[in-house]
């Protein structure tokens, strides 16, 4: 069974929850159904895929861990120098560690083995290898999670609620 996208009262995406929890929110009257997939779980009760809270809630920022998996996801599993996407992907420090570059979202990008070796311990400017885009810290862990679902082909109906996908 699927997951459910929870929208704030303002229609901003808030989090992803289980369908069971979404149903509890609907039954308690704390949320309204926005989208469903047509499958009935009870009589006249279709399985929700998007719900909206009746009252606005404020959410604290949730830190996204800086991991290899998350960097690959941010970069769309593509080398940020040449665009290659395949199995042979590595992580590259833009400013090399040996020259004081840190382990940060802004300093680590996905690179194929060829580009990583070619760049060596130089900066992109020195190596004349410009980045396809400036790496950034993902601004919302929710958007990050939602894009994982969309890229794996599930929950396409969420797309219209999440701006900038
Ligand atoms: Zn490359």
C-alpha cells in the first residue's frame, strides 16, 4: 500500500505518512482528502494519496544527512562535470581535501571515475572542468523525499503539489 503526501492547511507539502495514519487523520476530522487512487478500503472510503490538514502547523527544519546516497540523489546520479550516468560514479571534492576543502554539500559532487581522475587535486577552474550546476544543500528534506518517490515512478499524483520538481 502506498504512502500519503500530507499538505499543510496552506496547501504546502508538509510530510509523507503511512496510509493508516492518514486515515486516522481523516476519520478524526483533522484532515480532508485531496486525492485518492480509487481503491476502496472500507465502504465509500477510497485510499487517500494526498490529504490536507484543516489547521496550519509549523514544522522545524530537518537536517538531511550528508551521505553518498543523498549526494548521488541530489545530483540525479549523473557526473556533474560530463553528465555521465552509470555505475562508475564517485564523489569528488570540488576544492580537494588536501587543499582545505571540506565535507559539505557545497563542496562534494558526483563525478564519474574518468572526470575524478582527470581533475586530480586541482580545482575545477585549474582543471578547466566547469561544473554543470552549483552544488547546494537541499533546502527541504520533504522535497528530497518526494523526489525520491517521483524518480522511482511512484506517486506521480504528488507532482502538482510540490513546486519546482
Ligand atoms: Zn564525468
